[in-house]
């Protein structure tokens, strides 16, 4: 028997905006954003691997915006903003903040084209500044989008997994020191000219080490610590630090390990106010014995197995204190884009996990709750008192709830193999709550406080 204790009177902290995404869902890259995506009200959309693999040669990347590096960076005619403008404009007009990744899309193929360290870092930084100016100050027939405030410098310069990257580094060919210099110069250059923006990096691929035998294993973390030393020594700004937190069969426990390491290390180097941002995450759960484990976890991303882990991960990131999280990915045609079934564009169970978190986010602040084993919990109190629970195991879980300060339950919703966050009759109050395998649910309480420690 699992016991979960909740106290709606004990406020912990404000809810964090963890329901952000990489990219957005639209039927074509130059078309309208799907209304169902906008209904999730994402706080931030990060632009990386945009339109990948179809059309990526014309979006976002610095070499796509400024295709001839020999050109004059002060010449508006040297820039091609056309398709990126079409992508960015509806996001900003719908009140969504944009995190613009300055750099390049991932390259898995045998020949590499654009992932080399820039030959002229000073000129590269000047080009980046003109991109910022286009979207924030109207340069080159641009815009004045105040909600384009996050500017990220490169992506995964530390990333190489020989198990899945047989053709070498997919994001950065250059030394660690070359990246540190590029970051420091560009960050200082952008902040000098646009002090109101936030700059950061570096979207670490392996913040804790390496993928060894399919398990994330503690390893050499010097890329991170040497980066922080360089930033501190040069006085470069680091408004936010980004890492990637893909979760495998070890589940949400990896969140606590990764965030704890990032948080402690940033504090150790004096970066107390730097935002902690999980810039890419997803749940790569393979629950069958198969050599085609990637095919299986792509399937699970869209069903109750992945969705229950995603719901639990959102609860756990809130508990840990992650400042901002950006799910990878919202694009329709990507294997990692599990919000909608394609081509019918119906909502998946993973969509329901974000739909639930949006309701929690808007209901109030985090309240005291415990978790036990494979059952994760998040309680919020404010305009509503809501307890969310997720069972990430293949077995049903009997949960005894002890709730203080929440009133009586008035609404129960469940997402599992048979239900899509459907409203169901309230469970028997005197009996343990039975959570089906791979499920998540929420219980809304009226706001009349009940006796302390009452059983449900």
C-alpha cells in the first residue's frame, strides 16, 4: 500500500512554467499553428531543429539567415529572414515567448556542413546581433517583439554518443575552448547592445556523463565546470543555463540527479541567479525486450506508458525547482513529436499530460505533498485545490491518501489505457484509490477545509 500525504495549507513555491516546447505544431511550416497547440498556452517555444528534416535549410540557423559569410553583416540584403519570420510572427502575436537558438541544426549524416566552430567568431557575433536587432528593434523590415527575450548560443557542443552517432559529432566540430570563447564573446556583444535580453547556453547533451550500455552514467563533467570557470573569468553574462534531460527506463529519478548537479555546480561557481532551464526533454521508455528499442519508445511517447512518465516528470521538475522546461518536440512529423496522432491530428495521451499541467499551473502554487515509489504527486492550491497523481509502473497501485486543508473531493479525472483524462465518478472515499498501470489522474477538492489528516 502506498501512502501519499497532502497539505493544501502548506505553500511550497510558485508554479514554474514547465509546459514549454521546442518548436510548434502546424500542418506546414509556413501555415497556421494548430489551435489545439495554442490551447496548451505554452509559455516559451524554443527554435532549434526547426522544420527538421523537411525544410530545415531555410529556418532559424545562422547560416540560413546569413548564407554568405563573406557578405557585409551591416547589409540587410545579406540576410534571408523570410521563412523564419513566418514561423516566429504567430508565436509572438499569440503571447508566446521565443527562445532563439543561435547556431545550427543537428547533422547526423556522414558529411558535415555547418557545425564547425565559426572561423571568425567576432563576425559571427555581429551577425547574431543583427538577428536580434531584426526581431526586437525592427531592423531590416523586422519587428519589435518584446517576447523574444531568450537568446541561446549554440546547442550541444559537448555531444557525442558513439552508440547512435557513428559519423562523429553531430552539433559541434571544434575544441571546448573554441566554444567557450565563442560563447563569451557573443554573450557580451549581445548584452552590450541589447541589455534587456537574456543570453545563455550551452544546451549540454551529457550533463552527468555518458550513455553507457543504454544507461546514463556519471562521468567526466569538465566541459561544464570549465565552461563556468571561463565565463566567470571573462565576466560574460550567463542569464540562463540549458541542459538536455531525456529520460529512459530509469524514469524520473534522473531529473533529481541532473537538476541537483546543475543547481549545486552553478551555486559553487557563484551563478546563483542564473535560470536553470531543461531545454530538451522527453521520456524514451522502452518496456519490451527488443533490439529496436528506439522504435518502441517512439510508440510509447504517444500512449499511456510515455504519458504517465511525462506527467510524473512535470511534477518532479516542479518539485526540484527547474525554472523552465522545453519539451522536445511539438512538430507533427518528428518521431519525437508526440502531441498529436498524424495524419488525423487527434490528441495523444501525452497531449493530455500537458493539458493537465496547464490546469495545475493556472490553479495556484505548489503545496506540500509526498511521493512513494512509482507514484508521483503534485498538489496545487489557489483558485482551485488539485492533487495530481501519476503511476509510472506496469502494475496497478493502491494509494491511501491523507489530505489536510483541502475540503471534500468534487471531481476526478483519469488518463490510462482506456481513458483520455476523462471525468469519472468519484472513487469510494473510504477505500484506497486504485491507480491503473501507466496512468495519471487529478482530484479537485472543494475549498471548505476538512479535518486534519482525513482519509479519502
